């Protein structure tokens, strides 16, 4: 093994903006290459720093390679298959069962993944002389250096002025007797499967589990979901109720309050033992959350604290308990969304280069890409009440939203939570087609400090799903069933 000491591993900075004298010679090491890492690297270079980025695997992190991008392609393909199989308009437009060519879909999916990885990650890094990329595994050596074992076999000690840890997270595996001895899937394996299984069992009750469960069902699998509690049990209960109803209408079996105590595999079949009986499946998808990738970083060498789940603890400036080391993204206890990671990475870079930036998550929108979609922002009733706020809420069923009526898609609702007395909007929960597009308007209203009266008085284009926000806001003051179709 060859060991070298590197104190100046990044090339001279190149930026459209002139570097400041305070940051021209600043060297920032970044562990990871996903959303947080890339945003931080580009912002740090823009502010005059030199960057060394270390990646042990594929450039681009989870989102583009094995997360957001391939999953949304997979879900969209399943949506198209579902529409061709049937819709509310079958009386006038004859349905026809689609033939699913999974190898062709997979080729299309991975081609787009490769294209985006090169355009948004590899190509940008290759074209930026201020960023040096090391392909290897990094761990903390002390408070101002990393030990980097390169994939080619050598090792070097990399000194830095500041460091950002952006190592992300990976699929968590629950402690179920026999599970690890079986060829179960995580979302990573499920998204690159070469065939759609006739029978699929899914362990999990939140975002990844339910998005993929519905997609596989629409592509032809007989799907059974095992939920330890109920679907989306951590969220407003009405969300789980609505999604359960939607899934059962599509023939997906939802087993609430059900856990597998043992998993066996033999002769190409999974056998899951539960308190209510035995479940058999051809494939098993385990999607019970994500574990922070921090165990191999030797964090103690730099005095970096984690919480009980292994998430790196950070302050409002993204700084860890070691003054010159920052962290962002899924390796911390922040919400695990790539847009949160990227925003955190940008702010960490500003702070590492002498700035003072904060990440405000009070109006953070979140979307689940099931159908109907789930969109949330701000506080639900239980969260607001735990915060000591007195609330009132209104829930508008989609049968009262003209766009939903003309689409013949009325399963779902819009719910708004407001503060008693002031009417200040505190949060929104939506289950509806296109909820992901709708929820951003609620996020902007929340960010602007609007009241439900303000929202009710806004102009919304008629026959859009987002008009449901206005209608729901109006229910705080009137019976919308007694209004004309586009009453202001």
C-alpha cells in the first residue's frame, strides 16, 4: 500500500464570479457526489474555493442512479399501462390490455438514467477544473484530514480547510428471522428487475413501498402490502385511509397491523409467516426506510456526534460538532428529499466560505407519487397541536372540485389547517391526481404568511386541480356546494 499526503489536491478555481481573497486558497473536501455534494461543490467553486470530491461508487448518488429518476420512469410506465387497461371513459373508448415488455422498458429507463447522470453530474465535474474527483472511500483521519483509499488500491491522507460529509443513506433492513438469508429486493433491485413477478409481497407502509407496490400491480403483479401499522401512519390519518381505499380498488391487498415474523425462501418462492397466516410470493420487496451512511466514516476521529439512529447531528448552519466539518443530505437527520439535500449543500458551501446561511424547512412541500398522489406542506392538526397552536381545519372531498368531476376522478381530498382566531394557514394535506403540482401553491401561501381568507380571495383558473385550494379555503366561511361553478 502506498500512502501519500496531499494538501493541495484541487486545481485552481474557475468561476463565473471572481473569487474573494478570503476563499481563494480555501480547500474544501466533499465526501459523496449526490445532490448535496454537487450543489455544495458548485457553490464553493463559485465563491472561490478549491474542491476535492471523493466518491466510492457511481457518480451522482441515489437520486439519479437508483432513486428518484428510475423510480419515476418506472411509475410513469405503470401509469400508462393502467390507462390502457381501463379508465373512467371505457364506455366510449375501448380499453385493451397492454403487453408489458419489461426488458424494453428497462433499457429505456436506464438509458435516461445514464443520460442524466452524464449531463448533470459527470459532465459538469469533468468540465470544472476547480473540482478534483477522487474515486475511493474516505474516512476521517482527524479534524482537518481524511484518509482516502482509492479504488485503484493506494491510500492517501487528504488535508482540508473545511469538509462536507454528504454520504447519503441506503435501504434499511428490518430484523426479521430468516430475511437476510433470502434474495429479497430493496428498491434498488426492484427498479432494475428484468421481469415483472406474478406475485409480489411488499413489507413497508410509506413512500417507497407504496409507490413501487402500485407500479408493480399496474404492470401485472398480484401485490400484497404488509403494513406494521396503517399506510402512512405517521401522517394525517385521512391520507392513509384514502390511499388504502385507492389501492384496494385496484386489487392491491393491504394487510394493516401485520408483520412478518419469519421469511423463508425455497424453490423460487418466498414464504412469510405472520400472526394471521402464511403469505407466499415470487418476489419480496423490503422498503421500511433508509439508514444513514455514517458507520464507516470514523466520525469519532474528528469528534463528530450522531443521534441514536446514526444520523450526523448538525446545527442551523449545517455545521457538525467539529467546527470545520459540515454535513448535508440524507446522512443527517434532515428530511430525506433530494431538493432538501441540494438546498442544504448550497447553504453549507456558503457557510464554509465565510457566509451565514440558514435552511428554513417550515414550508417544505413533500410529494408521494402514488395515484392519487399525496402532497403535504407545513403542519397537520396533530403536529400543530403538539406545538401549542389552536387549530381549525376543513376537508374538501374531490367530488366538490370541478376538475376532478370532469375527469371522473373524485377519490381524494384537500385539507387545510389554520390557526384559530388569525386564520393563518399552518399546513395543507392533499390526496388527489396532480397533488404534486398543487401543493407548491400551498407552500407559497404558507411561506407568504397568508390566511385562509387571503387564499379564498385569490384568483384561480377554473377547471384546474389547484382550484381545490381556493374552494377548501372558502369552506371556512361558506358552503361551497351552494356556489355556482366558478364563483369568486
